[in-house]
């Protein structure tokens, strides 16, 4: 029946030292909400999907049409607070098609462009000391290693390290392809975290 089509959400607990819960839209890798409680994160998903779809269309990317706002939790897992300890879900183990893979790689590039623009907006000097900037770079390095790549960008200025780590992640994803272990998870996390930080730097709601 129109308006009742169910859409899956995966929930990650234990972020930000245990103070934050993330919810991920299974059908849109990188589309995520972050809140203090799981119910709040899940409830925010319809609005987030609408914003994410609008963002895709604004960047000339096709956005799927969703029937209804029946988003519900199907799986949850905890992160342990470390760069390598982010939650993995059953869907992360399924390799996407080549078309999906290329589309999601473009989303990853768009997300990094969003973050770069937000850094410029906030001011390089102000954001260079942002702990979240360093955390994303550290996580990108961990993700590179988790999918079998070699990461070397462990030093340098925070923003330079951020961009170098992302270049290494993209190179590792290109080399491993859609069937690489953990590749789908890496894309989901990198897109979601880039967009989250970009919105915070701009002072927007998550």
C-alpha cells in the first residue's frame, strides 16, 4: 500500500564517548542522523532523507524516490570509541553493484567537497585545532588499513593530514573495488562523518 513501504535503519551506539547515537539509512549510504538517544535519531530519519536527497539532486546526482516515511530500526551495534571500532552491520558485508559503487564514490567526493567548503567558511585557523578534524583523518587511515590499503599520512598539519588521509582512502577503495572487505562500511562512515562535521562547522542542525 502506498505510504507504508518500510525502509531499514541501522543504529550505532556509543559515539562521542557514549553520548551520541547514530542512525543510518540502509538505502542511502552516508545518510545519517546523530542524537542523544536512539529514538530521537530514528525519528529524525525522514527529514534527514529528504535533506540528503535534496543535496544529491543539487549536485546533479540521481536520488531515489521513497514511498512513505516508515523508517524503522532493523539492526544495532556499538562502537568502542576507537577509529577501528565503529559499528559494522550485516548490510556492510554485501558488495554493491558496479553502478552503485561508482555512484557512492561520487557521493564520497561530494561529501569531502562539502567539508572543504565548510572549513573555508569557518576559517582554516579556527578549524585546524578542531578535534573532529583530527578524528576523521585518523579514522580514514584506520579504514584504509581495514580494507587492505597502506596508509602513510600520519603526520603534518591537521587539514593537510585530513586531505592526505582521504586521498589514501579513495585510492584504497579504487584498488579494492566493491568486493573489498569493509569497503561498503568505509564509504558509509566517511560520507556520514564528513557531512556531519560540515554541518556543524556551518552551525546547521545535524
